[in-house]
C-alpha cells in the first residue's frame, strides 16, 4: 500500500482539530493536488479535503469546534475552514447531474468512487487517509503519476464536453507532470483535445488566460506549447500563437541567467509585437500585465541595461533584455538609484521655480544616466553647468524681448 508522508500536513496548526471535527478519517480524506504533489515530493500549494458530510453539517460541526467557517461555495458543497495555519477547503462528495461545458449542476453523495469519477484526470483523483497517509486510488492514478502520464478518467470526449477548460488543463498538467520527451502523453486524450479545440471558444477569456499563464511557467512548457501549435489548439482563441521557437530561446536564456520563468515575458515571445495590446485586452489581463506585455515586445534599445531599468523599471528591462538575447548581468544585485539632486538645489543656484527648473532637472538626469549614474559630487558639477547654460539662454531671451 502506498502511503503519504503526512508530517508537513499534520504539523499545520489546527489541522488535527479540523479532522476531528469532521468525523475523522472515516468521513473525511485528503484529496487531489495535496496528495499528488506530496507523493512527488513537492510542496502542495493548497490542502483540500473531501468529506461525506453535507455542507450544512460541515458548517455546524466547525462552529461547534470553534473553527471559523466561510461558505465559499455551498451550491457546490465547498466550505472553507480558516485555520491558524492557513485556509483549507472542505468539499462534500459529489457527482454531476448536468453539465454544459462551462458549469456543472451537482448532487451530493456519500460514495467515494462517485466523487472520484467526476474528476478530470486520474492523478487528480487520489485520496489519502489524514491519519495514516494510506492512499486510495480508484482509477490507477498512481501508475500514471509514476509514468508521467496525464490521462482522463473515462471517455476523454465526454469529459471535455462536461468542461471545455479540460483541454487546456490536459496540456498544462502534462507540461508540469509529464515526461520530458512526451513519449508518455496519452494518445486518446491528445486526439480528443485536438478534435474539440474549437470548444475553447465557449469559455471566458479569463479562464483561458489563467490556464495559459500557469502553463507557460511549467517545466516542459516549451515542448507542450509547440505540440499545441502543431495540433491547432490555439487557432480558435489565440491565432497569434503560431511558433514556439522564440519561447524556446527565451527559456534557454532564463535558465542560463538564473532568472525565474515569467508568464507575461514568455507570452510576449509567442505573439507579434503589434498584437500585444489586442491579446492583452482579449485575455482581460490586468492593466499592469497588459502594459508589461506591450513593453516586453518593444526591444531594449541601445542605452544599456541599467539605463533601461532606470527608465522603464527592473521587470520590464529584464523582459526586454532576455527576449532580445542581451546581457542581464549588469542588473544582478543592482538597485536603481535616485537622482541625488532636486529642484530646490536648482532654485538655490538661481533658477526660477516652475517649468525652467523642471526642464533643467530633466537635462541633468539625462546626462547622469548617460554617464552611468555618477555620485553626488559629479551631479553637482552637472547642475552647475546646466544652470549656467539655462541662465545664459534666459538672459539672451529677456534681452531679445526687451529690444522687441
């Protein structure tokens, strides 16, 4: 019997009390990602529990145990237990009554295998006893996990018809958990995703974006994105994505520079620069991510890495340099400095408050950047020179106006 290492999970403050309140291992089990990731030696992002208890009983039991409960999704059986060690979602066992490709109507059950059967992939349908760690596997998910294989539970076409997002999830999970050379990719699942790729048009662009951004930073993202392009998966919703070679180049540069993969930076390599604004809007990215996506496609120019970072910000500069294949080493352990002079110092040197000060300050900053951010003493010299020049120009202008 396969058992789960429970040390880190059981050590979470409040976990034991929660399991006791929910009737113990006889009624409640760990489920899904926490089981899968822990078996792989990964730190699970979340802890989820499945229970035979109905949602109202879950709420009542948590209240009786003085555990704060939030009814985050009662219609689908989910209650969030807020523990000192972090929130844990508790969901009543379910089976689907009706689906439309985007939403499901569920009914509650107390049969563990019925709940497992409605989940998407075998590796996500693993349960574990929260006391002993014994793993319960109804659909050979353990074998698939060991092989690096992502396999639908049941008929792939039917599972995709239930929720079209499963097309993208199939590829994202393969990019994260599959084998590097893709020899273990499930042929039936791949063919079904290919045949039903147009179903993605029925999904909200926010859901598509969420899956895409997660996929782009997965360990085998480059190979999987290339496969998706080959299979025409993006054609209906992101026709701009036609070539993964620039993504492959960027991934290699990120690895060589020791820079963590970034989904917005990687997305920028997959689309034509002219399409960045439209793609960002279509995917309904945040304003910050849209601006960064557009900026990442604009190239680094020739001003130098540090000057670029000072002007456009560290993240945007790193994006542009990496995408262009330029050196990012000058940015390592470097913090953009602040210009060591202000408008007040220029007024003290004889300038008039207002536009004149602002214009001269910009001139000083431009020279300061071009000289590689010299110290305050050099900036004082630059200020003296700029103020002298501005004063001469102002005097000439005043004299000219007087003659007029």
